[in-house]
C-alpha cells in the first residue's frame, strides 16, 4: 500500500528546488509542474497538487532515463517526496548526490541532502536523518535549506526527547538549545529560530525564557500563518503558567507587559489573538 501523499509538507520543505536552472525540455516541464504543485499545495488544493506532482515526476523520470544528471534526479526526488513516495525519493536523492552537481551548485547539493534526510525520517530512520540535519546546519550557506533543516532537526529532537528518561531528556534538550542559540547568534533577526528556541525551552519547563523567545519570534516575523498561530498559542500557554507561579506584584508587572504586547499585535484580549474566535462567556 502506497503512503498517503503529503504535498503541503514536502512542497514547503523542498521549496529551494525551484531555483534550479532549466536545461532541456523534459526537465523544464518537470520544474514547471513542480512549481505548479507547490502553488496548489500552499493553497491547500491537495487534489490538484498531487496531479501536478505526478506530472513533475513523469517528466523528471523521462529526463533522468534519457539524460541522467544530478538535476534530473533531484527534481525526480522532490516530486516523489511531494507524493509521499519516500523510499523512491530516497533512491533519487542518493543518485543525485552520487552524480554530483556543477561548480557553483553547492546549494543544489544541500537540497539533495535535505531531501535525503527527510526521506530517512519519513521511513523511520531517525538517527541518520538527525546527522544530516546537523551537518546542513553546520555547513550549508543556503538559507532555505538552513531554515528547513533547523525546523526538522528541532521537531525530530523534541519528539525523540519525549521518550527519554529525565536525565537523558534534559541533556538532549540542553544540546538542542545550544544549537538553536548558535543559529540565533548567526542570524538573530530570524524569527523561526526564536520560535524553535521557545518550543525547546517550553519542553524544559523554562516558561519565562520560552515566553520571551516567543515574543521575539512574533516581533521579528514568522514564515507561515500556521507557525505564527502556534507561536501565539505558545505565548498564551507560557503567560498562563508564569502567572500561576508569581507573587501578586510580579503578576501585575507581567500582566502589564503582556497587555502592552497584545495591544501592539491587535489581539482581542490578553489571551485571544486576532485570528482566534473569542470564547463565549459562561
């Protein structure tokens, strides 16, 4: 039984592939269909996205058979990832990496490695996936790959930490926080890094730091409405937890600061972001 397609997730993850330079007609057709699939995926038009990914895969397969190249197998792997065909995608990304890219296409090589890591993760091969994400975070100079690798690395690490004993969990989360702080130091204005840092601190139970990082993420901007909403919910969650543990004077200070932020963001009240319906009064 084939895995269910996941065009939204995989399309957003491998958006960097749209920058590939066109070479021949089938490759051009594959890239055009892939671009169309991403547009449909971003609009949550799943049926059309799947059809476009299938066209991209068919054209890329013809190109890869007639003129094997790293670019052809990269686009093929991206289309297969868009369809949730992770084992096939893994094979295509391995072939792309093995064939090698032209000088000046280091970013394309990084896209192939990212796709390979995602394929590993989706197939349940988590440790190698983490290793590739770590490598990309340390070495890739291509920002779209860095952002995707950071989010996948953080999400996977947090998921793995849930099953660990407390001592090992604390060590794992501390390592994740160090990695995220290093990313922030290199690009402090990146809201996504602060959002991920907030998530990690929340798992460590440091709601003050989590709140501050989430506020910073909100101010700097986030890459999608979904992440922004999740970050807003995190702000409310941390605020509620902080209020419970503060003396009256501390609660007043935090409430005043929080109210100022939420007014700035246009929230309906201290616990209701502008995009959220206000709960009915009991």
